[in-house]
């Protein structure tokens, strides 16, 4: 074997030893093992992806991390969930395997409902939420497993209602990511009355905040599920979003926010709107906005964001999936004349052709 192969084999031997420690009844050993495994899968580690797969491939590794998350010391719980969160990061297979591991969802629910005052529990709860968000972002099957677990949904609702600010934000992102990956998950979140009401409450905050923005993003993701749209309309969210959308704003951050609002409004209003309905009150209001300066600017931003999604580039620290833009564009082109939409942007055809060529790359998105 060459030097690289020798190094990987030595690392695998170390991981096997660490996994044994995860199953130890001594909490100091399991804590140490979880901490070391965390270091191997941090985003700053150049071998993160290879290490994610190496650890997941060692028998008992995920079970051991779940065991430490449930029965370890407070710091051990934190290190275990931090490791699981990093294991799921941009890894579709692990994002399915982690919520499928026996006891993992019960462990997540247990830690999320821990007393945040106790030492170590704050970070453990935060990384439990991040684990859910990362799994939900990368696997439709994983997202559905998560939102169908009654105990975990109860814990997430508790975090939305009573969590500290950062945990509330992390919880909204977790549900947002699940809804983004799976239309079935979006439908389930939309029909969780408590969860949707709490997310709506964050949307209705008068002052813009990070929590408000991720809540708007969550509603946008849910709106891409046609079966969830009637519930959003019943809650009056389209009207709220329209009022925010028509308001005067400026600046790059506001343009991104307005585009997110616009995508949600389009998805909610167009889902049952046919081309013959464009002259109804709903159709006319949306058409007037489309023909205005703000509408034209938003169309341009949608095309720009499709390009960002294809290149894995963020806009103002926000990531996009192709589906997040294609869905509202499809709703618009299905409902309104092409002359209204002015979608003759030279990059649009190029982006769509690239998306068709690389469709397998985005197969985990609805």
C-alpha cells in the first residue's frame, strides 16, 4: 500500500477503537471518543467527506453515537450530536442513515427537551436541532422519517415555543429543510397546527430579524407542496406575504427577502389558478405586480438564484436548490402569458439545459 492507503487504514483502526469507547459504560471514555470523531468530520477538515463515509461504514458507529447522545455526560451528548450533525452535512446517505438508526429520534427528542440551564445542555440541544436540519436538508426519506415521529415533533414544537433565540431559529431551519426536501414532509409540517402557528407568529414579527427571515423561508418551502397550500391559505399567510411584498424596500438583503416572499405568494396563489383565471381578483393583483418594476426585478433575481443553485453559491449566506426557483417559475409560466413574464433572460435557457444535463446531481430534491 502507498502512504495514503496506509494513513487511511491507520485512521480506520483508530475509528474502530473510538467506536468501542462510544459503547463504554464509562462516560469519560465515550465523551473522549465522540470529541475525537467530531474533529474528523468538521467542515474545516479537508478529509471531511471521506471521514464521514469511513465512520458511517464502521459497524456500531452510528449506534454508538446515539448511545452517547442518550446516556453520555452532558459534554458527551454535545460531542455526539455535533458529530452526527457534521456526518449529515451535504451527505445524502448519512442523512438517511442517521434518523433510521434505532433510538436516534428518541435521543434527539430527549435532548431537545432537556433543561437548558444545566451545564452542557444548551449546546447539546442546539446541535440536536442542527442534526435534524442537516438530515432534513439532504434526504427526502430522512425528512419524512423525522416529521412522522410524534415525540420528536412534540419536542421541536416545544423548542419553537420556549427555546432560547438561537434554538428557535435552528428549529425553524430544521423544519424548513425537511419541508424543502419532501412534499410529504411539507404537508405534515403544514398540518401540525402548533408548529405552523408558531412559525406564523415569527413571520408576523413587525421587525425584521434572522428568526423572521428563516420563518418566511420555511413558509416558502412548505408552499412548494400543492397539498400543503390550502392550509397556508387558510392561515392567511398569502395575504400577509403580499402586504410585505408590495411594501417599499431597498438594499440587497431586502431584495433577497422580497424574492422569497414572491416565491411563496406565487406558489400559494398559482397552485389552483389556471390561465383562464388571470382576470380574477387574485390573478389581477399578481399580474399587476409581475408587470411592475419590482416584479421584473424579482424575475431577474429568480434567474440569478437558479444559477447560484447550480454552482452551489450562496446569496447573503442563503443557499438555494434548483427546485426552490423552478417551482415558482413553473407556476408563473403555467398561469400567465410569456409576454407578461419577460423571461427572456439569456442565462435562463442555459441554466435549464444545465439542470436537465445534471438532474441526477439534484435527485434528492422534489
